[in-house]
């Protein structure tokens, strides 16, 4: 997977909750760190 795809996946961590009219973070901080780590490992 390309680095741009990883960055895109980071922007898709929020899901819209129609009940409360808010965006909820569906990805934990640790999962984001793993994605960032994998980007560096690809270099």
C-alpha cells in the first residue's frame, strides 16, 4: 500500500453519528500510531 493510501486512511477515522449530529473517532490512538509506524518502516 502506498503512503498516500495510509494518509487517506487516517482521514477516514471519523464516522458520522446521525443521532447526535457529531463525528465520532472510530480509531484508537494506538491504531493511528501503528499506521504511522508502518509508513516509516516502508521507507
